[in-house]
């Protein structure tokens, strides 16, 4: 885990309205140094290092652009071809799982696949009642997964993503 310094963050603000603080302008360099210290000897660190440096040293003004670009960058690195949309561009109402369901309906999606951390946030029954099947990714990698960075630098099985299943 890492912390990104934010400027006037509030749970009442939209993520797209939360700026990254300029006060801590060196946080990216410190984080890259920490990654080198923690993962520098990992088997695939050299393969992933350029991705991490390019991403973390880019000028991200808001936490939403940082978060979105992290997903896009990793997807491109793993050769996952998909279209990404900002939910703010869809003008769907609601919050939390209701907003996700409204986005799925707006896009005509019948299934929503989420990271395993969403299991405690989202109700499969509620999604089903709304006509959307809710599934979660599960890793078949035997060691615990701390983050996508941890997985990328320590595992060599990302070519086809066969180590991940939908449950």
C-alpha cells in the first residue's frame, strides 16, 4: 500500500474533484525508491520497472487521473485490450453499488466483475434483482497477493492471465 498526498480531500467530494497535493511533490520519487528497496531483487522487477517509473513520475493532477491511468497502464502492459470510460462521462445517478448497477444498465452489461475486495461492499442478491450478475476475480497464485505491483514483479504467469478466475 502507498499513500498519495491529497489537497483538501473529503469523502463528500467526487474523486474527480480531489487534487494531488503539490506540497509533497517528491512523493513519487520516494515511492519509486521504496519499490526498488522492496522489490529490486524480485524475479520480474526489471521487466516491470519502466512501467512503474513512467507511471509514477507522470504528472497526475487529480487522484482520479492517477487511479484511472494506473489501471490503463497495467492493462496495456498485460496486453488486455478493452475500452475504458470515466463514469463521470456517463451521467449515471446514484452512489456505491446503485451507481454501478445504473452504469451496467446504461451500457447494456449483464455482468459486473469486481476485484475480491468488493465482496464486503456489494450484495450479489441486490445486483441479481437488478438484472446484473455480480462476480469477483480470484487469483490462483499460491502466494498471497499484496497488490498488482507485487504480482507483476514476483510472477511470470501474466501473459494470458490464466492465474485469475472469476468466481
